[in-house]
C-alpha cells in the first residue's frame, strides 16, 4: 500500500502522537509499504523548525511552514492549528495519489481537511482518534457546551465520521463516545496505543545510568513522565510530596517532560527537596529513564474518561513498573490496573489516597516488584508494538479493499 498520513507533528518531535505515528510508519515501511507523511515544520512546544523535506527510515516526510507558536495560550494554539490545516490541505492534494489516507486528531478536526482531499481524489479515509472533540475542549473549559463554536465542531465531527471508511479508537469507552457523536459502530475498530519492546525494557537499578547520573541510586522514585498538560492534575502529587518530605526522606518525586502545566507545577514545588524536574528524554534513553522509577504516576481530570487515554500507560508497562493513577474509574488506565493488579487507582485529586498508596509501595517492596513483573508480562501479551502494527495493517488493508 501507499499510505498518506497527516498529523501536525512527526519525528523528531517528542509529542505522544508524533512518537506513535512515527513508530507505525516505520513499521509499515519495514513491512514493504510506501508511506508519505504531511506534518508541520513547527514543534509541539513551539519555536524550533524542522526540515521541509526529508526521508526518515524510509518514510517520506513533507513539512509545511505553519506557525510554531506553541501551547502558551489558546490564541497561539489556534494560529498553529489553522495555519497547519490550511497548508496541509494543499500539500495533501499535491502528493501522488495514495491507496489510503490516515489522519490523526492533532489538530482537532484535521479529519475534515483530510476528508476533503480523500473525497476529491477518490481515496478511502481512516481516522485515528486520539482525543474526542469538541467534548475535550468543553471539559477543559475552553468552550462552553452551547457556544456556537462547539456546535460547529459537533457538525464537523459528524461530517468527518461520515466521510471515514473506518475509524480507530483507543478503548471501548472512547468507542462509546464516538458512536454518540454519530459514527456507526460497525465502522469503528479498537486498537490501543502501544510501546516497543525492542526500545523499552526493564533496566535494573544497579545498571541504570539515569539513576546514577542524577544521584537516585538509593532513593525510591515516584515518576511522572510525559506531557505535563492541561488534562492532567499534577498539584496533588506535589502536595503528596510536601506531606511525605519529612516522614519519607528516601522518596523522590521526579517529573520528566514538559507542557503547559510545568511552570505552575515547578512553582508549587519550590522549596521541596524531594521534587526534581527533568526535560524530555531522548528516544534512545527511554528504557533507562522509565526504568529509573520504582512507581510511575499518572492522572486525568474528572470527566475526561473516554475522551482521551494517557499514552504513558504503555511505556510504563514496557518498563515493568507499577502505576499509581489518580483519575476517573471509567478510564482505560483504571480498567487495566485493576484487571491485572498492576498498581493503584485513587480518585482525582485525592492527596491522602496518593500518600497512602505510595506509603504502601515503599514499605512492601516485594508486592511492588511483583506488580512490575506483571506489568511487563501484560505488556508483552497485549500492548507490544508488533501486535498493534499487525492490527493496523489489517485495518488499512480493510479500508483499501
């Protein structure tokens, strides 16, 4: 197949959708397919510019010169979204005719742009729904439920669902949300996100250079790794660190990554000796950085279950570490954790429950290690990249046929 994929970000950008699309496209090329990607020359955090044309691991990457203002304000985001959508439309039309077009949801409603090109060129469209809009924007308070823009986005979502030959969602909960938007259930396929067992595997503490370089050899590390974004409550973890600073001096909270909530989280943690911040880690060091944790942290705001699924879950499982998740019980993270006994689920923002869970994790080392071992086994059985790619290749072939 010749697959034409479109997303605002692509390698070497660090954003979650960029990493996932990059890994899928690399695997498709390894399997004999031809892949062209249309992306922005801007980056997730703004400022930096990437090459307009290059070939990465056999994938032809075409980047358009959209604005790269970043995520600081809604106006900056809208400028980046709008300029990319407009320029991507022209670039998609200029690519030699593909067999199938694959579009993600960065930016929101990108599928509408792809649908215009797919219909004009008589090519099937597959949508990869990472976030459900406009419901996510309403849940974040960016738009009111009855705002005219919300209504317009609802119409656009329905139009993109009608235009898609198939839609791929991350969980059954997300499938229910998309069906409620008007998509036919028989056109939906569930493929969870993944991680790569060849890239991320458990690294024992005594061999972990990340721990050694940052003076963490003898510490118990509770790590939040990934996007410090608007959908994730981070201050409850900082407050837990404050409560545990005196009683558990061996416990360190490590925040690895970046995002719109990094500055406010750092400000809240000022003066705490048991909180550390690190930048995004290079792809080749993910195994060490993720394995540097004894327990990983994740969170999701109330009301976002089924609208997005934190992709950090799969890297954590690949690293063989348990997960402490503070968020709605209906989220996919909660289902996986409780089904396979891979960690703890506490209500959103419940600092006392976070403290209790971490106290248990630090005092019962054998149980904590057993959770991590189960995490790696579950990952290999269900969420490895090779399994996801096989499902994806079947979906794309189904759309073409």
